[in-house]
C-alpha cells in the first residue's frame, strides 16, 4: 500500500469516526427528550451504549455513499473500517 493510499484510508477512517460522533451528539442533544447530562446518565445506568452507538453509526451510511459517488473508494473503505471498529466497540460493550 502506497503512502497516498494509506493517507486516503486514514482520512476515510477519521471521517467515519467523526460521523459516528456527530450521530451520537445529534441523538443525545436533539432526539432525546432529556438534557445532555441526563441522557448520558440514562445511557450509562441502562447499559444502552450498544444501542446508542448503533444509532450513532447511521450517518456513516451517508458518508460512505458520498465517497462512492465521488469515486473515492479508499476513503469509502476507511469509513467501512470505522464502522467495523464501532461494531467491535458495541460487541465489547455488550459483554462488559
């Protein structure tokens, strides 16, 4: 893998993580009927990290298809890699 290819993959990975963070923030701030602190407390007490992270990863779908439409396949691959990392984090959170 060349240095340029690795750079494109890393950019896609970071964009995928940012899209997940953005999805989490939008859910906590705008979708939840409670305040930010209360929602985080409810998520923590109810052990709902997996479900919320699953919803937060939905913007990755949009980013992935935008990269594919622009023919930026390596960046799309990075977003897919970020989705796998988030899925692995969800899996780990379910067993801990």
